[in-house]
């Protein structure tokens, strides 16, 4: 299911919470989740500039995306 699943379980995170909130991502999906803001520096054609892309190149190796809901507002935290 998740490469980090056993680590989360060992940390006493309930399996249902892991299923709902944690997702393994890599490549384009990781970039899409992290670099969606209009406030990031972009080229004239709308693409992120080279410096920004280079500083986030590590996400191509993959990682764990954590979604969460703000308990006070019920809105998804990004």
C-alpha cells in the first residue's frame, strides 16, 4: 500500500488515518501537489522558472504527501 505504511503504524498512527491522509507520490504528481500557486515565479509562457524547478528537483525521487483538514474550519489544508 505505502512504502512508509509500517513506519506510520510503528508511530501508532491508526491505519484508517493512514489510508485517508497519506499518499505516496513521485514525478509529475508530486510537482502538481507542491507547485500549484500562482505566486511562484513563472516564465512568460506560464511555466515555472528554471530556478524554482531546480530547487524542487528532489521530489522526482518520490515521497509521502499528507493531506489534512483544519479541525476549526473543516477546510482542506495544503
